[in-house]
């Protein structure tokens, strides 16, 4: 939170901006002198936004540079200014288009043969494209159900939220495994990546959620969202649906802090999977850089960045 504070010093009106944040039960305050005399509301709003970005981008990060942190805050500001300028109808059209693309790309990354046009027919026209399996059709419907759940959910990230999200992803596809941790080993086709033994999965997820709770106010929100998603998929807690669930959790955490959702394009699949493999080895800089670049590409595709 940033507010304007006026101090009288030797009879002169001095203006300060004050940034306040609660961290580990304590109030953290930072202030900045912005001049004397009267400042217009328009100029004050501009100065507040600039100061908030300046403070947030100064957060120390092991995995991102100051320049990257500043870039993320500028992207967030550009996105929210654009969204706030839209009418209700324009916003609904934007969301519908974005979520249709998100559903197409996320499922395509996992092997679905549905095209973007097929996905649009299923989600927005209520039609089933010819030659597509019932599983692929349900994958599209389920992904949209999961998005709707995220948009209506008011709580914080916890284990029940994760299991509910996964249960929606596998609804009417694999009910036996929907919302349940795997009890067998898993592997990725043509990959030598190894995942934890099934017996360790429940505790590893509990540990990950605990890690989130103690670090969510310490790490930059963008970094937290990406890191949680990467750590989650390195556990691979489910028989199926791990990638889609991990990306939805990432976007849920971004949404909570008013950052734009990220759509990882199918055309960037190889670069994405390479960054994920590096994250499995606890090398997080590549996946963060990748997501910043993808976010810029997302915003450019909707003319949010000019």
C-alpha cells in the first residue's frame, strides 16, 4: 500500500510517499520525499505508481535481476491499466479469448490434437469437432471448469485446493485417479527424468505448501508463482495432469497478486520443457526468464504493450 503523507517542516508543506507492507507479523515502511507545496491528483497518482514499482522491484531475489523485477512490475502496470479501461463487455470478450487460447495451448503441450478452432467450438459453441476423441473433448471442457473454479475461489493455496483443481482436470476422464496422489512410479516418455517414490508424495506436497506459506510474503509474487509451479511438477504427484495442474496453480498465484495470467504457447513447447528440466535440477533462472518473455509475448498479442 502506498499513501501520501504531508509533513510541516519549519512552516513548509513537504510531501512524502509512504509504502507499507506487513511481513512476518511486522509492519515495514519506506518513505520518499517528492517535493514541497501542492501536487495535483493526476501527478500524485503517477508518483504513487512509480514509487510502488520502485519499492517492489528492489526486493532481493536469488534468481532474478533488478532489471527483471522492474520489467515485471511495468508489465503488471500496463496490464492492469488496460484491463481497467475496458467496458464489461470488452473485458468478458478479452477473458473468453484468452482462456480459450490458454486451454488450447495447455492441452496441446500435453499431447492433445485439438486445434485452437476445435477448442473454440467445444468451449464457446457447444459443438464436438469431428474425428476427436471423447477424452480430448473432456480435457478442453475440464480445463475451462478449472479456470472457472480459480476465478471463483476466494481462499489461499492449500492441499485441498490442489486436489480439487486436479479432480476437475481429470473429471470424466480418469475418475479413479482424479484428485488423488499417485500410488505408483511415473516417468515421461523419452526422458531420463526421475521423480520421487510414490510413498513420499503426500509429505512432499505438504512440505511444498508449508514452504509457500512461510515464503509467500518474502519472495516476489511472480517468482513465487513460477517457483511453486516448478517445484510442484518436479514432484509429479499425480498419474496424469501434472503439467496442466502446475500451470493453473502458477496462474492462480499470479491472479491473487493482480499479475497477468501466463499462457505458455504450444509453439514454445520445447523451450518451455527445457526450462522445466533445468528447474527440476533447482536451476530456476531459465524458467523465470522464459516466463517473463512469454508474458511479454502474451501482452503484445493483445495489443497491451505498444
